[in-house]
């Protein structure tokens, strides 16, 4: 019951996003503008604020990050292992591969905040900072088999910039002024609610009749295999309880909404990718409680 009460408010916000999108006629420009504000302003503020206040213990956080990275790499490897055995249309499998290891940062920080407050958000921000470049490189490689301008894109990524700046701030031992902290805190709080509403607004369930084996395979990797690897490694390395909870939560998240954008931009199967994103988000409402109960 404790896990359900932890997750319910955030999934209610996602449901509200679905309803608001369906009953309003605000147009694509409204939602696109909202997403840009969250992605370029509100979300980076939350990441910087959380990581700048984090008390880093490199002896333990090193293992924590290592578990998260290895679990993501396991997800990437499993997608390539399945490629010879699952036959799909051109660029369909490649488009879907990213949904088996990328993660939804909005849901990540919302649940981390509910689970452990600022400390949980700070730990989750660490994993996001390492996970974003890794997953982006793997996703682009799957679609193009070449890096292209990936390095320059990563260097301009506001989530990476905010996380890196916050970590540097913390390592230097600086303290945020009270006014700056209050402003960043309010911006960050707004990002969580708006981000979850946009997750709901972006749900799409067209394409359900296509490539069922691939759909089951990728969903199982993301929501079952990757968190299982994190759980096993975390137990083996004897992570502290909170770190184990956060890393397993991180690895059990549904995939990123931006998977659709990348697939469409690189000539992939956009509708199928949108379906995989939506299905994974819905199924995660069942699998995330399972993993959190396992580590509680």
C-alpha cells in the first residue's frame, strides 16, 4: 500500500495529461512551447539545484553509478542480440531499439522526489547525467551506425550542462545563496508537474497490430531485464538501501518520450516508436510497483 500511495499521485498527473489533451483544443504549438520551457529552463533548474546540494561520497556513489551504467549497457546489448531473430520492416527494429534502454527523466525525478526528497532527486540526477549521453549515443548508432554531430548535440544538451555544472559546484564546496536556492527550487517543482502532464499528453496507442514480437521483446527488456540487472548488481555490490532503491527505480522507468523525435528525424518508424513509448508507460504502472516492493 505504501508503494501504491507513492506512485499514485504521479500516475494521476499522467492521466490528467491524457484527459487535458483529449478535451482541449490548445493546438500543437501550445504543447511544443510547454515542452521547450520544461526542457530548456525548468528541468535544468531542478537538475542543477539537486546536484549542487548533493553531498558526494565518491567511495559509494562510484558503485552506485557503475550499477546504473552497466544495467543500461545490458539493455543495449540485449537489443542487438535480438536483431537477427526478429524480422521487421526497414528501420522499424532500429527505431524501436532505443525504447529498450532510454528512460523518461520526468517520471524519474518525480518518483525520486516522492521516494526520498532532495537526496533522492540528487542521486537520480547523477544517474541521468551519466545515462543521457550513453543512451543517446547507443540510440543514434542504432539508427545511423555513425555518430555524425552527436558530440556537438550532447555538448548543447541542457540536462547534461545542468547536471555537470551542479556536480562541479558541489565538488568545489560552494553553497547556493538563499535567494538563488529558492528560485531554483520553485522552478524545479514546476518542472515535475508539467513534465508528467506532458507525458500523458504524448501517449499514442496507434500501431498495436504491428510487430508484436518486437513490441513484447523491447518492453520486457526495458521494464524487466534492465531493472533485474540493476537489482542483482546492487545486491552483489552491497549498495546502501536508498542507493539500491534509486538505481532500481531508475532502471525500471518507461522509455523517453523523445525516442519518437529521434526516430522521425532520422528516417525511422515514428508511429511504431510512439506506440512503444505509450505501451511501456502504461505497463510501467504495474512493473514499477513490483520493483519498488522488491527493494523496500
